[in-house]
């Protein structure tokens, strides 16, 4: 804007309440000393239509912005707020929808502001220094306790808004209590932190909705009489719970008692537990409990982090329909424990639990433990829990944090199912692959992946590569002392053979049985079909009673066995005085050679059996043998002889000959591949 004229700033002074504010010239200021308001004139000298004064907001206006008596009706909390004001908002429609009442569209500014409730509205500082316990508890009581209470001096019913924790460090020194409908929301598990400085407290604990003020009713101390009292519909999200005391507490971080339809999502549980064989079982992230007829059902624990605890999640009560998904469990003694040490044989315990898409890493004992530390034949293990572990990842679990191949005898299974009707589907066990792929496995005891009556459904397809003349382990099973039944569906093939006629394509199902006892009987049946060639392979297994496992191997045999030799004595039959015809008799094995397989057809060439002075001979002189037995190195032990007629042979002579020309399907050998998928049932 170009400057047209520079002149003295004109300021009028007067009493607005006595004379009012006159129409000012353009650019002229006026100060009302009684109301402390400032105006500027808008008079137009160009004939424009805009005349009058404009009020300029001052510090006093801002000071009174949220005051109901500022005298400036458009800027205080007693005036109304309308959604999309000055824009069209439909209050009815042609679809017979009930007309929206006016008071649901237009509200006071105060009510609009009260839609959002922060712990800082109750005096919490979140500076990590001052104790915010009382302030946070006052917020929880004012919002969610439905009866009269002393916190905050209110006696009306709860507002039941979401309680918001802005980013900060909120220091607490005792348990925070939650009643029905409590909803806590932070700005992220690494930003909104609650830090506990007391080993004798929870972070949060649910209480009966009939609790009033400082008179808190705990379900286990004062049993509920009505389901309406249950602290259901709890929600804790996007917050971090950090235990700052160096001594491990015996209290769960969150005690979710008799709470159904509740959610714990994006919460970090960070403890200072010193991991070891001696455990404090109740130093837990989340403990889910029930009491009498009031259970905890339909609970979701999702996208949380459990670190530095004895247990991540525990329960020994009749809870059901729990989903534990997308969480990270690490630096723990056990990940999830349902049963021990709280398990009561008069109860069914946790049932219908879905544990899905979690990561367990650096867990000293089991990642998942269900039941009690008793023999599998006891009455407690007749309970059908139906706990499903699906698509979870287990790395360095059950070896006291010494690695999946640690040389320890005190290790545990990755999962222990001491109840029935449980399953593992598509889980990834690092121990499985390390035990299979490391030929020098030095562990004192082969600890199983899963112990108990269960089904392992390894839905992923595993591929192993088997070079020529080599052996690969495709499966290892622990010796549990109880029967195991398994099926291995497989596809055996080679890739890009030199001769298309040598393509191997063999598909089938292996049935396995590992019997009871420390030196179990092993049954192995291969049911298969082949589309082209069945391949030159050998299935085998071995039992290690010291390390307690059974190893199943597959060998990619060479194209041809070699080195077998025989003594052959020839006599004509029937004897006619002529040596023109005869049959081979008295064939004796001298050396079995190596790398033959059962079914090989080997040949003693006829030219090796002819008279040295006779140069003419025929392939009819060849002797064909079928291999029926071999030793560990593939040497021939037994065989059958086919019939043959020969000419120009020396009568009653004995020849020592080496077999040649092994007839075997599968082409020239080379690298082979095995794709397989396992289903294993333990009983």
C-alpha cells in the first residue's frame, strides 16, 4: 500500500458508558477509559458504503476470553457454539429421521471445551518430578465414579469422557483405580509415560463401580452382587508404563479384575526385573482375573510391548475369549502364563484364547505356558482350554537366555500345553531350524518345541537343498516319552536338468510314529507317486537317546553305484557235448561296492565271460542282477539273477567280473530340492 499522507495520530478519549463512541474519521483512534476498549474509524471519503468503527482487541479482552462476564458476548464461555455456524446444517430430512433438537446443535463454549478432558485439567504436571498420583486419581474419580465421592468435591454423576494424557512423564507413588467405562488415551507409548516409584503398588487396578471416593471396593475383597458393578469397558491406549524402582515388584502393572469388553492397546510395559531361574511370578504386565460368576471376557491386548518382567501376561482364572495379538515380548522369564501358580482344579481356567502375530525374543523359559507343572496324566489336564498359537515368532526362547543352541540341560519347551485341545498353526521356531541346520549340535538335551497334548500345524512350506552325494536333515523330533504321530507332505524335484527326460517329480506323504519310552520304536512309511522319475533318494532316521531326539534325513544318491564284483562259473544246460550254449550258474558276490540302491539293475558284461581266443560274442552273454539289499554305504548285500542264454563260453570256467551299466531313473543326478509341510500330534 502506497503512503498518501503522514500526519499526527489522532486519539480521542472519553467515557463510553456516558456518551458512547462517536463515528470516527478514517484512521482515527478512540480510547474508552471507563471500559478500557480501543476503536479505530472506518469512515470513507471516497463515497464507499463502509462507515463506522472497528474495535481493536487488547490484552484485557484476551484476559477475559474464557470469562462469562467480560461484557463482550461473542468471546466468553457462556455464549453458544454452533457446529458449522453460518452454514447450512440439516435438522431433518425426507427419510423420516427425527428432527435434531436445537440444544444438540447449539451449545455453550464451556460445554464444547469440556468435550476434551486432560489430566492437566486436574493439576497433573507431567514433569517427572512432582507426584501426580492424587491429581490423576481425582480425574479418574470425577470422570468415572458413578456415585458421590470426595475427589474434586463433586457429587454428581460421572461425565465419562476420555481422559487424555498429553506427552510428559507422570510420576505416581501408589495404585490408580479404574471403575466401569474408564478410558485412558496418551500421545504414544514413548511420549506419554507414567512412572511408578513404589514396589507395593500397581499402575492400574479395576474396582467395583459402586466405589465412592476413598472407599474403593475390590472384587476379591468385597465381592460384587450385580453385573452392573463390574468394571467393564476399560480402555488404555497409547501410553508407556515404566517401573522406576530397581527392586522387582510383586504387583502386576495392570490388574484387570472382572473386566469384560476391555482393550489394552499400544501400551509399553517396562520393568527392571533381573532375569534368572528364580522368578517372581506376579511381576507381570497384565494380570487378568475373575471372581465367582464375574469373569473377564472378550479382552483385547494388541500392539503392546512387554520388557524386563517376570511374565508378560498371566491368568489363573475362568477367563475366556481373550485375543493377544501383534505384541512384542522380550527380556522376560515367561511370555504368557495361564495357570501356574494360581491354577485351581475346581476351575476350568483360561479358555478360548487366540495368541496371534506376536514376537517372543530372549525369553528364559516358555513363551506360552498353559496348565500346571504336573504330569500330563493328572486330572487337571483333562481340561480343554482351546488355546491357539498362530503365526507367532519365537527366537531364543526356553534356553535361559543362552541362545537357541545353548549347551544347557535346564532348558524348557518353547510352548508347554499341560491342558488339552490346544494347537500351534504356522508358528516360526528359530530353535527348530537351528537344531536341524547345525550338524554339530552340542546341547545336553534336545528341548522340544511344544510339550503336551497338542497339534502342531506347520502350515508354511519348508524348502531344503540337497546337493549330489550329500545328506540333509529335514526334521528333528524330541523324545518326549509319549507317542507322537506325524505326517509330512512333500514334493521332491530337481530344477533345470540337462536332459528333459531326467526331470524328477515325486510327491507323497510320509507317515511318522515316534513311540513312547526313552528309546522309542520308530515307524516310517512313504506313500508317494511320481509324475516323471521318482529320483535317486534314500530316507533314513537315527535315534540319539543321550540328547533325546530323533533325526530324519534324506540323501541325494549318486547316479550310479560302482565297484561290485562277482565270481561267475558257467556250465551248459542241458549238457549236449557242445559248448555253443549254456547258462550262468554259481554267481558269488566278492565285493559289494558302494552307492547302490535297492532296485538297481546291474549288469556283468558278456565280453568279460568269453574265451579269450574267441573274438565274437553277443550282448546275450550279459548277466543282469537286481539289487535287493544294501549296507550303510550302499554296497550290495543281496540280489536276484535274471535268466539268460549265452554263446561262445568256456565250460566250467570261473570268471571274476565287475558290474557296469547301472539302470536307474532320475537322469544324471545333481542338486535336488525337497518342499515339505509338517503336521504333528502328541498324545
